[in-house]
C-alpha cells in the first residue's frame, strides 16, 4: 500500500506539472499523499521533513539563484547580452544560421546568464537569421534548446548553471569536476545535435520548405541601438568563469586561492541547525558567489548607459532578485518532495531496484537512470538531479568510494544526466521556448525530441567508455 501511495503521488506530480500547476503548491500536497499509507502522522511529515529539507535547499543554493538572476538581468538590461549575441550572429551570418544560434546560446549560458534570459535574448537573432536564410522556423526551438539547455548547462566543466552546482554539495566536488569527460561529452552532444539540425535543414530545402508565413511573435526590425562593445560585453562572463576557477581551485594549483580548512570551526560552538558539515560542501558555492558578484559589478559599469534608459541599476537589481524567488522555491519544493519519499519505508522497494542496477564498476549507470527518471517526472533538470541526489546521493557516494571511483565522476555524469530526459513536453523551459517562438509542440517538438534522445543516449555511451577506461 505504501508503494502504491508513492507511485500515485509521483504520477499526480507529473500530471499537474504537465498541466502547468505550480510545484511550490502541489509538491507538499503530494508529499503528504505519498506518506498517507505510512506510519508517520501527516502534519509532522509536512513541517519536520518537507519544510526542513526545503529550508536546507534554500539555505544552500538561494545565493546562487539570487546572484545568477541578478547577473542575468544586468547583462540583459545593460545590453551586454544582446551585444554578444549580435556579434556572434553577425560574424557567422545567415549561411551558418543554425550554428550561430547554438554558439550564441552556448556562450551566454556558459558565461552564467540564466537559461530563460538566454532564450529571450537569442530568439530575435534566431528568427532574423532563419528568415533571411529561409530555414523553417519550426527548427528554432530545437536550436535554442541545444545551445542553452544541454552541453553548456551540465556538460562543460566550470559551468555556473545550477545543474552543475548541485552535485558539489552532495559529493564535495567543484564545478570543474572531470573536465576531460565534460569537454568531450559536451562537444559530442553539440556536434550530434548540430548535425541533426543541418540534416533537417537540407531535407526541408530539398522539399521546397522555407521559413514559412508566421505572424505570431515575429520580431519587428528595431532601430539600431547603442550597445556596449562586444569585447567589453564579454568581460563579465570571462570574469565569472576565471574568478570561479581561481577561487574554487579544482586542480589544487599552488598559486590559486586556498580556503582555510578550519573556517567553519568557530561556528560549530553556536550549534547552528543547518551548518555545513565540512568545507567541501560549500567551497564551490562560496567561490561562485564571489565570482558572480564581481561579474555583476563589472556589468553594471559597462552597461550603465543602457541601464539608465531602463530605470537604472536599481530596476535591474530588484528585477533579478524578485525573479530568483520562484526558481529557487520551485526546486526547493521538489527537493522537499523527494526527501519525504526517500524517508518512507515503502520507498525501499524502489531504492533497492535502483541500487541493484549494477552494470560495470560503481553506481554511474544507476545514478544516470535515476536522475533521468526524476528529471522526466518533474519536467526539470534541476528538479530531477536535486530529488535523485537527495534520495540516493549518500548511497551513491558510499558505493563509489567502495569501488575506488572518484566523486568527480559521480558529479559530472549526474550533471550530464540531468539534461537528458528533462525535455519532456511538460518541461517549463520547453513550454517557455515554444511560447517565445510563437510555435506549438505539434510544429516543433519532433526535432527537439530527437535531440533529447541523442543527449540521453550519449550519457550512457560515455559512461561505458569511462568504465572501460578505468
């Protein structure tokens, strides 16, 4: 009966997410439903498990959501993001329209700009390039998704996106974990997806299909605006990446920053309930916090003229801060839900099944499958990886240590897997992409689904290659 209640709650969570209902409201309700057949009383499940775990997540990651959203808003309102996107689009031109869109999205995402902001910034350039090159508009969502939500988000080492940050708290790693695997797998996902879209472009051209007669959300030609220089605009992105690299010091360079290993000791006497157990749990988050602050300050200076025309720096800073709240509360609610499920006796059946997936050495296959399942159910890469690692992260780490496998491998493949089956039809980011482009699932989802299959399968290919090499 407990297992039935858990499965029913999962199905309902997926259904309501697909229908567009807020997970902030419904995750606790379905967590209580999952616990209804257990020996727990329901209200303590809500206040003592769900809310405590949601608070843990909020405490750990809110600063990343906050500073990341503020950085993205300043880059957007200051015109820096548009300057970078316009430069890439202009240099590659209509002959390489698909490549320009993918690279433009990838550069902005890897530089630390929120994936949703990237979509809004890049869409006008994508539509103009595709229209000029007479490429079907229905391919734009797949190009935007490939550049924004795949290799630059969870594969490339050092990515400041949340999907690459979450594993650091579970495994004591940095955002630069397994750089070689990250680069090779990221390039493979990029190349495979780009090849598919080029094939689809040639196929459409052979059939005489062009851009099409579209009127919904077609970007109008705007008057030329005075944007910051392209090289100046890139500086804040470079500062975020380089400062994060220097401060997190993933390769133990003697000249890079060295955090004091005893920095948390004075706080243990205060008996703080959510105090991190070790420096490894927070080193990567602290490093990225500082890097984002430096990026924000530099972007405010470079984009000051554009910012004055849009309400000043206060408007951008306040707008970014407000927008961060929904994002972090959504993911914290997902984490709270997963924590409730993981605490139930009935979950042991599911846990045993997932932990019994033993292909090769270590837990990589089991981890990738679990993250993909949760990402598909929640329709969210960050939600999927958070719930999966919240339920089984400790077990996976113990399993990896027993097998002599470094935690960095767990980190990189978890981040890669999070951007696998997340792109189900009910994914909030996907729905946003479709809405921004003025297209429907019927018109555009096929190519995006093919890219979903490619990126999901490639994760397991690289797991196989990694296991064969160790």
